């Protein structure tokens, strides 16, 4: 493939993947009470602080991935973030019926996102 086309595709991929985290982290600030309550219900200490700091990290790491600023570290940080968020908020193992099916689908999507982040990290080495 032509190197210019590769560079364009690489940027678009980083934009879409990093943008997902920027938008998600920004959205948390508009739904702070509900997500804080969900984290507190799962026993997370200092739930609001955890949520705000996680959301700020998510936004900054997403922007770093988009801009190509330490993309390996940004991608790997977002892998850890995605795993932690999935364990804390998408607990399909405690659910039944349609809620469980929806949560499993969310886990599957998160695993695909983690795969994309690992590809981004590997491409940046």
C-alpha cells in the first residue's frame, strides 16, 4: 500500500478509536450522578473521585492517541482503563435475562476495542 494512504488510514483509525474515549469521558461529566451512584453501589470507595479522575484520564489518553503523542502508552493505558471499567460497570455475571445478554454484548464490544488498541500500540512500536 502507498505510504501516504497508510498514513491517512492510520490517522483516521487513531481519530476514531481515540475519539471514542474522548466522547465517552466527556459524556461522563453530563451523567456524573448516575454513574457515581452505579460505582458506589458496586462498593467503589470515593466513587465520584474515581469517576472524575478516570474520565479525565480517558479524555487525555484519547487525545494523546489521536495526536500521536506517546501512542503506545496512550493505547495501553486505555486497555487497562477499558478492562477496569468493564469489570466495575458491566458485571454480566450478576445479571439474568435480557440485561445479561446486553451486558455480554457490551463486553464483546469492549474486547474488540481492546483489540484495536493493541493493534494501535503494536503499530506504534
